[in-house]
């Protein structure tokens, strides 16, 4: 390993605002604490929470880096005390508590995963945030099983794309929604058995027709707002709904009688504030149950666009336009 620099380049946010408020600056290189590693980043994924943080709507939890960025891929270049599962020079992708938009990032050793066989660092940087989110919610919280039917909203985004691919490959029947006809083929190509344009079709009617009136076992919801009661209508008896974002609204008037009558379980979570141990458990399950699908190239993330770190503003503008399919990644 080459000698580490004293400082490094990263995105700096002086105040919340439009994409252009993100500027490059340099700061002293962070030092890993016990249980942590320092990664020399080669690529960093761009995610919805990054945009919310830039806009001042998603402050980092206590102790986390204020620098934007929640997933990276690169090379481990320093080890904290007690780290034995990784060595200097190991190539990893990692969920990070912040700091992804920079040349170096600290994270916990237990939140790192090996770069899948045949994957570039660019592809690997598109994995952690979305795969941790989907696995932790759709499979661990909502308990989706092979043979069940799932409704996945926002199927063409990074989270939705991952949810469709994982659900399909693990044996579920997938219904996906999108807001544009142009994105229907993309969702179908990922494995969706039915794709509904929620702007031109009634997705509840389409779900009920497809399931012969039974409804779906699970709804994976990124919309919130006015979709919540529609989701309850689309769910089967003893169905489960898991909320992971609130892109339409964070508030909803809920038909509680419908929830009761169908015996629906409604849960949800955000990833970033969860404990180190909780994220480590998700990483463990991913390595055991999902990484074989990646190693065998059964699932490969779709990279919509890449931008150098200095053009992070362009990456955010693309994400906010809603025109992307799959993931947007920064290169370093």
C-alpha cells in the first residue's frame, strides 16, 4: 500500500440548496476507530437520501459524517483496532454512515462486502444502499417468500429496480408500477410479470384483475400519501405493507377499518439511523443469500449514468428529473 495523504478531496455543503451548492474542498484524512476501516473510493452511488440531505431535509444522525454519500466501492487502505475480517488492499463495496462523496470514506468493517465476481468497482458502488434497503425491508421486515405476489412501486428507480430483481430471482411474482410508459419495458426486463403506469391506469384494478380478485401478499411502497389507501385495497387478506420512502407525501388518511378487516401488517424503516449491529445483520444475510446471485451474474445492477465527483451537481439534477433508470454513480 502506498503512503496515505494527509488530506483528501470531498464534496462540501456550506448550506442546503440546489445541486450547485455542492462544491469540492479538502480536509484532513479521517482515521478509523475500533471496528472501522478506511476505504480509498473508486466510485460512489447516488441515492434519494443524498438529495434530501443536500436540500436540508435529511440531517445526518449523531456522530455520522456530514459529507453526503451512503455507498462506495474501493480498496481498504487502513484498519481500526480489532478488525480481522479484512486486510489492507481488499476490494470491497460498503454501506457508509456518510462521507461517500469523497476520495476516502470511513465505515464499519461489518458493513463491507466483497465486490462480486466479475463486477467492476463502478457496478459494485451501485449495490450497498439499495440492497441493504430492499433486503432489510422487503425480506426481513415484510417477509416476502417464494410463491407470493408483491406490488413494487417506482420500479424503474434504483430501489425499485433492485426490489424487482431480487423478488423475481427469489421466486416471487412481481407487479411493478411506473409513471411513464417509456419505462415499462425496462421494468419488465428486470423480471416484472406485470407493469402498470399509475398515471394512466388504476393500479388497484390491474392488481385485482391479475390476481383474480385476491390481491397481493406484499406491497413495497416508496410513495406514501394517497397511495396508502390504494395499497390497502390492493392487498390480500393477511397482507403486509412496508414503507421505505414518502415520495408523494409523508402523511396519509388511512382507512383503518380496511386494515383491520384484511388483518394487514404495516411496517417500514429508514436505513441510516439503524444501529451498527442491525446493519451488520443485514450485511450478513446479503452475503449468504444474495451475493451468490451477484457472483453468478444472475443479478447485475443497471448503471444509468456516471459523473466525476466534481460534477455531482449534474448527477443530482438527473436524479431529481426522474428520467433515470436504475442507478447513478460518481467516479473518483
